[in-house]
C-alpha cells in the first residue's frame, strides 16, 4: 500500500500494527495503532486481531514487509505500508504546507 493510499483510509476499519520502538512513538504516532516493537521478537504476532484487515508499518518499511508475510502465513488479510511511517509522514505533511 502506498503512503498516499494509506493517508486516505478510515483507520477505524483496519488494525494498524506499528513495529517501531516506543521511543520513536513519543514524537509521532498514529492514534489507535497497536505497538509491537520488533525488538521484542515475533511471538506477539499470534495475538494480532484477525477481525479486520491489518496494515503493518515500521520506520522505513523493510521490517514491516517481512512481518506482513509472517502475518499472511498466519491467515491474516495484511499489507505493508511502502516506505514505512517516514513515507506516510512526508505525504501527511504535504497537505499542511
């Protein structure tokens, strides 16, 4: 999913899975996103709700692409945010200039 497509979504219709570290969330995050830092391992992935499509993101989209594949293997309807949170943030701020 592109950052522009992501920016246009109604986030309430999705489970947003943020893989960034808590220290990265202090400055900027998305309200309602589940934070599962990748540094804590992948064991918690089994607890990701399956009642909505899942969108996974990290800082730049590399680790989240791998996690999206793992979640797909677990049966989730999942996609990765291309370019991660950094790309989304750039698109989000385009509208504020």
